[in-house]
């Protein structure tokens, strides 16, 4: 048992739950993608926690397989969430086909034991995210900066997934949690705050006064 790895897995699970809650503040067209990515990372946290608690061959193999599928599929879902917020919702058949292909790539990577296969959809997704961030920078720098840093975290998580050892798994979990939270901040809309100027205050009618 590795208590430190279990603690980091709990951090990722809590991040996924928080992102699922924050998804309600995102645009309706990007909520489902963001929540789907949160579910994927929650599954990754669960498998990583089980592998850290019971370090046998079965648990480690399950954790490695889930890691490859999540690393391939979650970035695609997040890229469509970013695209739906920064540009416009993607066509259903394009999104569905892309996610099916990413899932196949992740399953192939897990079945063949070649993690590099899961990097193809991740690399395409990250490049698309970076392009969207540069386009969004002129309109809103805050969301673009959050999305850019989150995409960089995905790159670091991918690099960690190619390594072996407990430290690599912990790095993968931490970078995944940071990326997921960053994308939630990038997609969440700010609360509208009513601004009252001095003229409005002067012309406001006191409570109880008749018109």
C-alpha cells in the first residue's frame, strides 16, 4: 500500500467532482463534454487508488489500461468543450466520430501495451486547443490563459504516462487534476454583477414612497 499515491488519487477524484459541479456554469453546449471528461478522470482516480492500495498485477494492469483510454479520450472531449465555448458547438457526427476513434486508440494502446498510440488523439486535441487559445486571446485573455495552461498540463500528463514507476503515476494524477480544474475555470462563465452608478442612485425612489 502506498498512502501517498492514494492521497493524490483522492485529490484527482475531488477535482473531478468539483469540475462536474462547476460544469453547470459553463455554456450548455460544452457542459456535457466537460462532465464526460470529469467522469473519465474520476474513473482514472478510482483505478489509481485501487492500484495504490493493492499493488498486484491485476490492479496495476487495470490502472494502466484505464490510463491509456482516459489519456486518449478525455482530451478530445475537453477540446470539443473548448471549441463549443470559444467558437461554436461542433457537429454531432464530427464529435461522435472523433471520440469513437480516440476510444479505439486508447483501447489499442492498452491492449498492445504501446502507450504511444494514445498520444495521437491527445496531440491533435492539444494542438487544436492551443490554436483556439490564440484566437480567443484577443477577445478574453482570462479564459484563453486558463485553457492554454491546462493544455500544457495535458502535455506534462502525457509525458508522465509514458514513464514507469510510482513517481510517474503521481505526476500523471497531479497534472491531470490541474488540467481538469483549469479547463473548468476557462469554461465557467462569470457571475453577472449589477453595476449601479451615481445617477441611478440619485434617481432611485426610496422604499415606501408613492409614485
